[in-house]
C-alpha cells in the first residue's frame, strides 16, 4: 500500500487525469440516456410505431379461457399504450366492463352478407354478444334457431355490431383475442358513416384486423377498400392469432393510413386524389361464418367459437 501511495504521489497529473476522465464518462452516459428518451418520445408520434409498447400481458394464457380472469388481474391491460398517450386526447372508448356499454352499438339482424359474392352462412343475432369479466364476447354457434337464410334454413348464428360513434382521422386500436377455426371469419374494421347513402366501396372500408380461418393461421390481414382500389397488407405472428390477445390498430391521417399490430407497423396506404377516407367512419366488430373467402366450416371447426374484445380506444391528435 505504501509503495502504491508513493507512486500516486509521484504522478499527480496522471491521477487527476483518471478522475477527470471518469467524471466525463459518467456525464456522457447521462446525456446519451437523456437523448435516447427524447428520441423515443418523438418516434412514438411517428408513423413507424417502432417504439410502441408491446401488447400488455393478459392473465388468460393461450390455452386458458379469458372467463377465468379476475378483474383485478386484468386492470393493467386497460391502460393506454405509449403511442396513444403521445398522439393526443382520448375521444371515445369502450372498456366492456358492463352490458350498459353495449347501448352505444347498433346490432345487425339477419343473414347479412349472405348474398353473392360473400355468401356468408350465419344469421346475425344480438343475443350472440355478451359482456363477461371485462371482455366483449362475440360467439358463433351451430344451429340457426329456426331462421331462414338465403340458402335455406340457417345453419349458424353469430353477431355483427356497429358503433354509434364515428370519427374522421385519429388512432383507432383494440385489444382482441381473435376467433379461429376453418370457416371462421372474425374482423375489427371501419366503414364510412355515409354507407346508407352511397354504399360500398364509395363509402370506404378500413379492415383493421381480420382472419379467414384458413392456414397459415398466424397470418394477419388488413385491407383498404375504395372505388377501383383494394390494398392488401399481411403480417406473420409467432403463434396462431386465436392463441392470445394482441393490440390491432390503424393510425389514420389526411396523408395516409398505417396498419399496426402490437406496436409494429406492417402496412401503409398513402392518400391519393379522390380517396374515400376523408370523412367520419363507424367502428364494426363482426364474427362471420363461412363465405367465399374463408370457405365453410368442416369437421375440424369446434362450435361454439368466440372472439374476445378487451377494450377499444380512439384518439384524436391534439
């Protein structure tokens, strides 16, 4: 120790240099960390969504039913995502904590979508929608309840619901566990609120997330429907889409629409002259059965099958 002290005493300049260097390194690390946080905030507001927080974990696992979830364990999943918090103000939401929330929705009835070219097989019935343990549950069942469809006695019942709320532009996102199985067609989408006057595709349609039940079952689809233009976007997830919850959404501005899942952007449609995405849209949740896109159910399809919606959030830029 004495020898070491003598060496340090004999080289004061070197010792001072070491101390100053250590301080500079620490200060540099602090500044870099601060810069990284600022960059994350800025990127959160960009269309890349690269810094969005992944989907919150849910106590219902890939194999467990969400009906086994307690309200206390689900509360963290109700919080905003980082992108939502920085993009503006919450303008509309449904947390599905009680059936009273369903008053803000309009339910379709009948063999909607049964005509060509869709040829869907279900009969839509409001009773196929329920609220349980903080989830909206859309269920498709086998058996048509004595109803008549375009093809004869209905073979399946399910549900389609449209929000009374509409908005042009903003961030639209929902935390959903999609239904799976051959012939099962779950969708989270939007439609122009002038649909009754002009129909589709003139009103415009934004399919935020939908699956046709056919392999590969881990492929997510997003579409934009407009007169003469159909844009298609796909993304592959590590597991089947019905294995767990994901946050699906679009960021819609005057200059374009970005599709994302769990914070990852996978599709972008740039605005063009005459596009129909320039007026308020309603939100739609549906669980169709059969049709030309997914094909009919078969022996591998297990009824009843359900789609679970944990929450829907809509934001407008400040």
